[in-house]
């Protein structure tokens, strides 16, 4: 999400906020489900499919970002559609997101739940606020930085972000294969 917030931030400083909204569309129902006692139910095959699909999605985004570097105006608009949809797809397609919520996230939800619905509500609100502010900060910084530093700076940042997306894509696909054939 960090890489996409930086990339989409080139288009608008508000892209990170919308990315966080997309992430929340997936994350909030998951948090509520954990709060209500839904345990870790993902089996090995579901995790591997999620990892593979997420890896392909990141591959598409990375290649698109790297291709955009050669254009007159460096931009992220050529990939992944809207920031909201990118937030949804990045959340759904990331098996580590699910694993985090099945382990660390579940522990945090259960601890906040000791204070009842209000404790859980405070945790959920603060967690959402952190995601929102971080993604918004990154996209605003990317937007302002691109204007201040110029095209060459944007090309360097987009090259780094594109390569990171390709790296994470490869990791997810390799992890999916390991889960299936281990």
C-alpha cells in the first residue's frame, strides 16, 4: 500500500486517503468478524490462491508503473484503476494481511475487546486513522515532491516503487508455489 500511495500520489495528493478507504472496505468487516469470534479458518490452499492472485496483481501494477516512466508525464494513472479499488485489491490479494489479522491483529482485537464494544470501537477507529493518515501523508508528499523536484526525481521514485512491486509480486508467487508444493 505504501508503494501505491506514493505512485498514485503523483496524480492527486488525496489518493492515499482513497486508498485507505479501499483498504477499510476489506479490513473493517474482518476486524468485526474477529471481534465476534471468527477464528483463523483459512486453509493452505486458500492462502496459496490469495498469494498467487495478489502476486499477479502486483506484477501488473509494477510493470505498469515502470512503463509510465518513459512517458512525458510520469504517473500512476495507467494502472490499477481508482485508489479505492487499489486499496480493496491490495488488501484482498495480500495473504500476509490475512495472516496478520489471524495472529497479531486478532490479539489486538481481543485485548481491546476486554474493554467491551467501546474498547474495540476505539481500537478500530485509531487503527483506521493511522492507516488513513499514513497513506494520505505519503500521497501528499509524493504529489508535492514531484512538483518540487521535477520529472527526473519522479522517474527515480517510480523506478524504485516499480521494482519493489515486482519484488513483492515475485515473493507472493514463490510463496504460493511453496505452500502448494511443500
